[in-house]
C-alpha cells in the first residue's frame, strides 16, 4: 500500500479546524437570520391580526375614520410581511456570511481533493472499527487501501463536513421562537394606535396635496 501522504497528519488537523470554523460560522449566520426574521414575522402577523380586529369593531358610521386608519396600517404591515417573506432586496450580513462560507468550503473541498487524490490522508487503527465501511472510506482506491485501513481524502472531507456541522448545531442549538411572540402588550397596542394616527395624517396630507 502507498504510504500516507506526508502532509496527511497536518492535513487532518488543519482541515478539522477549518471546517469547524467554516461550518460554525455558516450555522450561526443561518441561526441568526432565522431567529431575527422569524421573530419579526411573528410580530407582524400578530399586529396585522390585531389591526384587522380593531378595524372590524370600528366599522360603523360614527367611527369610520378610525376604522380606515387601522385598515391602512394593517395593509402597510401586510405589505411589509410579504416583502419579508420574499427576502431582502439587498443581502444582509448573514446572507453574505452564508455565501462566503459556502464558497470557501467548496473551494477547499475541490482543491484538497484534486491535490491529494492519489494517497490516503489517514489510517484507521484497529481496522476492525470501520471494517463494514472500509472500502467506502478508501474510495476510489478501496480495493488497494481497504485492507490497511486507509482513508482517502474525499470520504474524509465529506465525513468531516457532516461531523462539524452536527457539532456546530449541538454546541449552538437553534433558538426557539421568542416567548410571547404572538401576543401584544400594552406598549405595543399604544404604539400601533400612534402609528395608525400617523398613517391617517399622512394620508390626509397626501389627499390635500393631490387636490391642490
């Protein structure tokens, strides 16, 4: 069997450290994006439901002006929710980190596989530990390397990618939905009332400007 690549031990250590950093960064960016967008989405959904209910209560001749204000604000927040679901027009920091991390990881996978394709980067001792998978770990030279417990670069990188991603998820578990995300407090209700008044004033000014 061909001996382990001279850089094999260093490659194993450095590749492990690199994938921990890359997959950790990707997972944290993904978790932050999901947490922030999910929290804002839940808040907007609760606010829209409240505004629709209030508009329905005020839908009579004596309070029609207030009803229209709540309806306009609900429509504006409905539009904001649709834009949030469609994704930002300009990628944020989390999106840039995701693209950068995935690009670097793909570059490392391709370059390392091409540079170290011929020789094994590690050897499993005792070989019986991975005997059912020895040929897969030695791909594409399974017939030659499997009997000696050799691990080729491509299977090593794929296993390393999956293991470090699972490690990142275990160390930094996904953040759950914010407590009370679907409820509105007194401060939220007061803020919505002020927003409705401001929306009504802006609408009135626009109508006056268009008529003059």
